C-alpha cells in the first residue's frame, strides 16, 4: 500500500472518537427542502475561489494542469432534478468518498480530450485517470480580507492587553485594604497572576459588592477587567476550515485513489494552504486544542461542526488576490418564490510558486 495512505491511516487511528468516531458509519444527510439566498451566494463564492486557483495554476505552470473535479450541479433544493442529484451524490460519498474540488495532473498525464472540467463525469469512467493525479485540493472560501482582519485583531489585542494591565495595577495600588479580608483575598492572587503571558487564560467571577461607594467602584473595575480579558480570550485569527463531517469521506477518497489531499482557504486578498496529513497531525495533538485549532459549530455554514485551524500554520499559497466584480442575480423558484444572490466575475490569484510547490510536494524547478 502507498506509504502516504499508511501515514494517513496511522494518524486516523489517533483521532479522538470525541471528535470523529471512525467505528461508526457516516451519517447520511437528508436532502434539504429549500434553499436561501445566502446559501447560493456562498456556493457562487466557492465556485469563484476554485476558478481563480485553477486559472492561476494553468497560467503559471509549465508541467502541471489543474482540472475541476468536485461534484457539483446547478440545480438547488426545490428545483426539479435536485433530489436525484443529491441522492446520487450521497451514494458516491459512500462509494468513493468526497471528491476534492481540483485535481493537479502532470501535463504528460493530462487527457486534453476530457478538458479542464471532469466534475460531471461518472466516477467509474475516470477512476484510472484520477489515480494519476499528484494532488487533490479541497477549496474553502472566506468572506474576509485577511490582512485587514489581522491588523484589526492585532490592534484589539494590544488595546485590551494595555487596558487589562492598567486596571489590574489600579486595583492593586488603590484597594489593598478592601482585598485583605479573608473572603476577598483570593482576588489578590488572581490579580497578581495576570501577566502579558497569562492574560489569555485568566478567568474569575465578577464580585457584586455594593455596600459602599469604594466597593461598588471596585466591583466595576473587576467587571471592566473581565470584559477586556474576555475579548482577549476569543479566537483572534482567521482559519482554514475543514468540516468534521467531511473528514471521513475525505479519508475514504484518499484510500480509494491514493492521491495526496490538501485544503486551500481563499480569502479576498490571500490564499493559504495545508495538507490533510498536517491537519490530522494538528488535531491529534491535544496540546494544539484551543490554541492552534478550535472545534466550533459554524452558524455561517448551516451550524455544521467545523475544525478551525489558524491560517498562519499553513503556507501562503497566494500573496495577493484581486477581488472579483460582483452583481446581483434573480432566481425564481416554484410557487413564485424569488431569491436574490451575488455572482462573482473575474479576479485573480497571484501564486507564490515556491509555497505552492512546497505545499504539494512538487519540486519548484519542475513546476
């Protein structure tokens, strides 16, 4: 068996069943009965993200070709034919696993007659071809400007840290007498433990003292202190976002085709990438939980449980992205229901060839 698949199997064996229980079969999804404008916009954004990656690879590489592969269809819930598509998709997930959105082929293995889009071809007809790919890329998109978000979070961390340390010092300098009482002395220990290094791990119950003006002011200071600590303890980075429910079907696809798998996260100004192998290495190390990655229910993704890995852990695949043009589209559903959503056109990803090749294990000079 391919050594890559063996490494993936060894890592899968280490995944906590609390996160993903591989002893249980995949929960087969039920077809949705209707769709929202936001869902269609997100799909359009995802299609755009795939397009700029594939276009950039095909424009810049001498020896490799990007081909659209991920299962897709233009029909949506509530339209004729959608249920048939959805059930066929569920069947395929159980048979071969989840197709990555893009396949990368060596140019010598690329079949020009099939073109740059094999997403609608039955898997039985392209199985041998797919096994020749050097990489499968799952594309995730995010509606953020990475650099602007990072700058805003850096300013927030600096401001809240300064505020918290200032409040700590104000309390320690001005309220020693009030805090020496046995029922309050533990607050002294809490305050003395707050440092720039520990500030994101401190938690306490805000006192509700109101028997005199000084104690009421002291309680307010503790409240302001906790507010600043709470802001510092929220996730302050943008993420690469594999869905927990996808891990099983990605693993199945890897076992079926023995092709290395990767996740690319597309922001509106940058692209970051990470290997599926590295994702498993991160989530199987408990030290990383709550630090490098979080597991959260994502309200923007139908409340699906998502692993959110700090993008900075990945490689910067594109140092710059030109934003697309965008315009609204109207879709009329049965019974006269109207959906308005956003479509995207144009844009460009500027690949960092060194990082792209290194992430996929391709010799840079060969790219």
